C-alpha cells in the first residue's frame, strides 16, 4: 500500500473514531463509562477516537448496542474494511508493474456523506455549537482531499463539500453568526456550481430565501424562492421552495399568493410520500413533511395577522411533533406564543414562550432566541400576569448569561 493510501486509511479511521466520540458525548457517557460497558479500557476508547488503534468488528457492534445508534458505526467500519481489502487486492494485482499515480479513494465521498448525516442528527438533537466547529474542521480535510482528486472523484467531493458548507451555514444560523451563515451559503453555491450539481445550487437559493424570511425581508425571500424553483427538483425539494415563497408572500401581506404557494407545497409533499424517504436519495430537504409545511403555514397565518387560526394550527402541529427535532420545536413554540399574544391571550403566550425558552437554552438555538426577543417586547406591557413575568425574568437571565 502506498504512503498516500496509508495516510487515507488512517484519516478514515480517525473520522470513524470521531463519530464514536460524537455519539458517546451525545449519550452523556465519558470514555471510561463507555469502556466498562463494552469490555475495554479507557485508553482504548481514547485511542480509537483519535484513530490511532485498530479494534475488531465486535467492538463496533457493542458500541452501536450501548449507544443505540441503529448500527451506523458498524456499517461504516464494514465500509472501511471492505475498502482496505480492495486496496490490498489491487496492490497484489499490480505486483511487478509500475505503480499508478496515487489517488483519492472514491469511497471518501460516501464516507463524508454518511458522516454529515450523523452530524445533522446530533445538531437537531443536541444543538449546533460543537457541531458547527466540527463541520468547519471537517471541511478543511475534505478540501485537501478534493484538491488532490481528479475526474469523477473530484466532482463527487465538490458536491459533498457543498452539502457540508450548507450544513455549516445552518449551524451558524443557529448559533447567531449571521455573517458566517451567509458566507457558508455562498461557498456552498460556488461548490455546487463547480460540481455541476443544479439541485444543490437551487437548494442553496431556497436556504437564502429562508435567511431572508428570518430577517422579515419578504420581497427577497419571494424572489430567491422563485429562483430556486426554476431547477429540476424532486417533489419534496420543490415543496420546500413553495414554503419559502409562502413565507415571503405572508411577510408582504399577500394572502392569496401565500395560500396558493402553501397548497402547492402540500400537493407536492403528498405526491412525495408515495416514495419512501430512504428510496429517494436525490432529495436534499428530507425534513419537508406535511407537519413541517403545516408549521410554516401557521407561521404564515401569524405574519398575516390571523392569530386565532395560527394558534390552532401550531398547537395541532406541536401535539404530534417528533421529539428528536427539538430546535424546530422551540421555533414553532415561539410562533405559537406570538400567535397567542396577537389575540391578547397573554397568559398562554407567556406559558408557551417559557417552554420554548427552555428548549432554546438547552439546544443553544439563536433562531428561536431571536423570535423570543420579539415575544418579550410584545409581552412587556403585561408583566403583571404571572406567566408573562415568569417568562420575561427567565428570558432576561438566559440572554444575559449566554451568547446566542
């Protein structure tokens, strides 16, 4: 095996060890605690997490069992093992022949795609701060490999790097770094275009529309979402574009256009449900479900001044909201609090705002905190109400002690 190939193998093992560390932290276990549960010493866990020690397949099976990962660690161990076996076989077949120029293993693109799915899950459940830093570090590694790659492998790594850059933008949004969020989206757009990945470029436009909506810039949100929708996309990704158009129309006070866009989004999502998510690898915005669209329909009703309707819809959405998507839940509860305040139900507004604050503080989501700032200002004249006073006191404390 060439020096370059050995370096790649070590890097892949380091990445797998990094996944273990993320999942262990997410489970609330220290290295010695995981070690005792899988029958190894703490030093072994530490060495594996930095990629300096090989362990057998049973180790990864046991870690998957203890951490409840659904087998993701073993799956990636098997992929690495298979790649190393192929490399060894290729080396034997090349014996006596001049060495080909060293290249980047095509499996690296698949590896980083899998790791991104893992980080995305950790981001939704546990918050963006550590995950954002990890994503930025990882992109530096991906970039080095991409520079060394040629042909189809280079194109694949460009496409993967674009996905990572978009994810870094999302996490930056959620830690309140709007400049970094804008930078990483522009970077994602550049990489997607270099890769010839038109759907990803359109997805970036959709995300830029979302950022515009967060800034309450309805005109820009509508224009960017319309641009995103011009590409050939899967139904679910087209539904996301329609949701952003609806938000833009709502912010501009255009009820009819908003309603039309939401109907389009629901129709596309219904059609998308005919294909199981796992059988639809071309879709980027897999989170765009009917519940997601209904939540944003509630947001649109709120921005259109229809507080009662918004509160009913958002309350119904939250009743069935998946427990894993805590950051989204925090944001939806802030919208529900605003809806209650809009129709002078201040006690209910304070209660929902307090619940949203608890989740936002636990997951460090700045997007929800920004909206809670709106709620706080709206509720300020009604601080004699116990629920309002409780929320405003807690919000002031959190805002003073955390950089959101």
